[in-house]
DNA sequence: ATGATATGCGAACAAGCGTTCTATGTCAAG
DNA sequence: CTTGACATAGAACGCTTGTTCGCATATCAT
C-alpha cells in the first residue's frame, strides 16, 4: 500500500512506470499478467494488491472486471507530450549566409518540421534548415539533415552555431569560442582541428539546437 | 468488406467512429462485444468480419487474440501532432552488440525519448540508443547522439543499419549492401571508403530510422 | 510469545473476450 | 436456375484475464 507519507513503495513505482511506458508504446493499457511479467512481480494477486493501493492513492483509475481497465491519472502524463512545429525556412549550404528569418517570414513558412518539445524547449525563435551538400561534414552533418536553429539568442562559448565568414563568403556550423579579437571555430568532428578567424569577418547567425537525420 | 473504390460500407464507418469515440472517452479500445452493442450489429462474428476488412484497408491494426487489441491507424491522429515515446534501451559503443530488446524489455524501459510521430512513423518496434564514444564518426554520429532504431524489420540494400561484426567483436552503423557472400558496408561519411566483410561474420541488428543530436 | 498488519506466493474460478464454424440470406453473373 | 462471392446470425469453443482464497513469511508493537 502507499505509505502514510505519500511515498510509493518500490513495486508500486515500478508498476506505475511500466504502465506508462506500456500505454505509450501499445496504445492499450497492460493486463495484470503483463504487468506481472514486465515488472518481475511474482504473482497476479500481488499486482492486484498493488493496483488497489495505487487506486487508493489516486494515481490511477480502474474499471472493475474490465480487461485492461486501467487509466493512469493525468497529472503525470504531463506537458511533455507536446509537439512544436518548427518552420522550415530554407537550405543551408556552404556558399551563402544562413537565412535568419524575421517574424513575418517565420509565419509565412510553408513547410514545418514536427519536433517533440522535450528536444528543443520553447518554440519561440526556432526555425529549421535543410542541409544541402557535404560541406558540413566536419560538423558531422550530412546532405539532407535537418538543423534546428534558435535565433535572437546570445551565443555562449562552446555553443554550436551557424557562422557566416564574410571574407570567404561561406557559412559553416562550428563550436564557437571568443578569444579576444579572434573567434576559435572548432569542428564538431573530434578528428579535425579547430581554426581561428578574425571576429570582424564573422557573423554569428544562430545557435544550433538540434540536428536530425532521417534515414 | 471495403468496397473496391475505397469507400467504406456503412457498418464499417460506424465501427470506425465508434472505436474513435470509445477510445476518447475510455482511454481504452473497446472489445468486440462492446462494438457490437454500441453499433447495433447483431453478432460478434459480424464485427470480427468487418474488423478484418478494416484491417485489410489499413485503417486499423489488430493484435491477435489480445483483448481490446485494436489501434486506429494514425493518418487521422497525425494531424494532431502526436508524439511517440521511444524507449531508451541503452548505449551503443563500438565494443559490444547493440541491444535488441524483446517486447518485455521494451515495456520495462525506464527512460524514453519523445519524438514527433511524423519523423519516425509507427511506434511499433522502435527503440533508442545513446551513442558513447567517437567510434561512429564515420557514420557522422558523435558522442552523445541519440539513434532511433527499428527492430524486426527486413533490412534492404542501402539501409543504414547497426551491424555487429563477430570476428572483430564490435558493432558499427553503416549503409549495408548485400553482395553475394559479402556485405558491403559503406560509411555514411562520403569522404570515407566502403569496405567488405564476410556475411557470416556480420549480424544485422536493426535499422536506423533517425539520428538526433541535441546541442 | 502473541496477534495485528503488511507482504508474498500459487492455484483455481468465473467472467471476459476473440475466434471460428455452421446455417441462412442476397444478388449479380453465367 | 445454378453458382459463387459477399453479407448476416447465432452459438459454441477455448484462450485471456481480473478476482479471490488459502497459506506462508516478516515485522513490530503489545
């Protein structure tokens, strides 16, 4: 049974997370026996026993005598199950600056990429770019990958960011460190060496929040 | 049965909307008999009959012999921007086989990764692995990346897959092509050359569906 | 010791539930 | 009219699954 202080016993906790995962994966709550095997509890009666306790603790609801008649009480299932639609603003290659859209452009984007909120945080200022070509190999980014960027945000040392190098007229994704008048640009690929550019010739255009590769 | 033109017969339509409503209200799919009474169909065999037709028409999936083993197929819910929770099954390095969990292990996973359904499709058979170390560099995958895998699926030529090489006792992610008795393994990194292994010493352990890098 | 309470195990029961088989009906094609 | 594909009923069968009960063990205050 749930302890007096509101804590859950270990098997109860196990059951709860098992049910949650099971529902997420199967769209159907588990049976008592599935819980039994899934959690290593040794008998159906024990599962039943713990379920009663969990019901008393208001952590789940049960429909009597119904197979799979379990419903996890919502407070847990939370906000996490949310999707952010990130507008797909265009293409990033090596030879042109990264688009940094304003609010209007953002709103007008036709395509968007669906991202679970847990991966990227707040939706504000996010936009997505499709990578064309192999020029981002040293950032471990391949042709066709999707890069999720966040704009209007301070780039801190060590952030992976899109940098446009005005003297070479190309853009690149690197980890950025300010070192006086220079910028140290470090490839994401640990087998490659960092290099330095004059800060005057570098425009930081956005921070990389996430990279996604569909195969 | 579904008519040749793709239209649904009236009882089929009824069943479909009944299931949808039922799930919304109860968080659990209905049983055959509940469908029977709910739609006024006069026998369980008729319900079963129509369900088979709907399954053939790809409008729902069924788990055999499982009570309430119905899942409405997603095309509808897709628009609702749904999230798939992919269980995080462990770590992939170079020096051990990739975990290929069975159903029980999947259900028991404690952590999960939230992915927008649009990125990965159906949730069945998906699991996630965290990459440790730099040994996957030639697959453009870095320490800390998350790899979404799908199990129990035929790997086709050109698929990016996890391969365990028994003679070297290491696992790797490569594009796989069958060439007679050999397997051609092509690094995802276009600057690197493919190589060949004896098919007997290679176990294909799963298909890579998606790679995610949070920064 | 003693008994109350929480916990654990296994088996058995009964209701729940998917499946299947037989019989009947409908209707268009041959 | 016959045939065969499709649709419908009803019932029986057997696996699934929630529930319950008897019994064993452990902890702990009385």
